């Protein structure tokens, strides 16, 4: 997602500036996220339209990661099967026959991927090798053969059609459903005040107040200098998040400030030569992972 350097091997790679890598992150904190497009009917009647937890599962964390990315304007989702929760990605026809839909809390990603594009204009790029059901919903299928890219879309569609014709019952594992609503949230500025205790311990770890902010799941943070900037951005958000400003509005205001005054604007009066600009998506992801009760409220 970053500009390439001539000769670095990415000459033929192009990435959408608003592309976001999403994955499962067992154990991450989630605050006031509507994950109902993917998750419903949790045990003990726990709601999912304003879901919060200190210890998300693989499926609830991946659902949260997608909804949070969409909330701040992601236009492309990058998904690697190896870092996903299997039950979030697919349930085959045999499993759906055994466990009826009304008893299964997860609506797999495959049921939402078409409507995500058709209703919201958000594309998905998947690296996948274990589920041919995605042939049914894919616009383009690229196969790697001895490091060579081959367009095998036509063949994949033939295979999907032949499988559907042979099936004794209707193939429902890849059926599409409407995506659902995406609700904005408002950060509560006071929750982001670190009481002058901030330390960047590693590229993926910030000591923020009394909280260890773990960013290991954010693969698009590529340098500790970006993490330094994120730690400062969180402190500015504590000042900027007032009234009923949504997270997107706060981030847009932060973006304008950096465009105008540079990264030094993140900490006025303090000059730090070890800063690199992170994308707003990674700043938002850090905001979303802060383990602080009441740091977000939904705006409906």
C-alpha cells in the first residue's frame, strides 16, 4: 500500500491507497462495534449490534476488523486464508445440513462478499487455496503456477457450475445475502489521555498510560517510526475528540493538520526526528485496540 522504490521488486504491483489487510486476531479488544452483519445469536443472549469485549475470538475479531475498516473508508479488503478464522470464511453444505442456520451464530464472509461490493463498492482480494466455494462468487480467479500468474476464471466457473449441477440439493454454502448497515462511532476523548505515560517499546507495542497497546495484527505498520507517530496521534485524538465527532471526522481533521503542519504537529513544541507518517487506517486500528472501557460510543 506504500509507494514503491525503483528496483525493489514491486515494479508490476499496484495497490489501492485505501486497501486494508484484515485477519483474525484472537484476544484483541473490541469496543461498541456492530458486527451483526456477520455474527448473531451469541450464547447467553449477548448482543452483537453494539459488541464489546476484552477478549475477542477469531471470528468476532475478524468481523470487527472488517466493520472497523469499512467505517473509516476502506475500499478494498486484502484477505489471506492462512490468517483467517476458518468458520468465519466458509461453512460447507454438509456442515450447514448438520448445524442449521438458526443455531449457527456466524454468517460466513462468503455470503457477504458479493453484497459488500454491489451495495458498498468494496472489493475483496483473497489469497485462498482451501475452498473452491469462492469460485461461485469470484469475478476473477488467478492461479499461481511455478511463480507464474494464470487467469483461470473461465475454468473455475466451469468447475463451480458442474458441481452445482451434480449436487442433489441446492448449493447454499456460497449463496449471497445483503451486507447490512455500517454505523459510525464517536471516540470519547478522555479515554485516550495517557496521563503523560507513553512509551513505544517495539514496532507493535505501545505502553499507553497503564495499558499495553498491542498492534501485532496490523501488518501494514512497517517501521517503528510509524508507531511513534501513532502514539502521538492517539494523544492528539484525546484533545480533538469532542462533542459528537465520529472517528472518521476526527481522523480527517488529523489528516488536514498533518498535511498543513507536518508530523511535528502531532506533538507541538517537541521535535522528533524519528517519525514516519502512518495511514489513517492504522491510526484508526490503534484507536480501536485500546483496552479502555467506554472509549467509543455508537452514533445512530
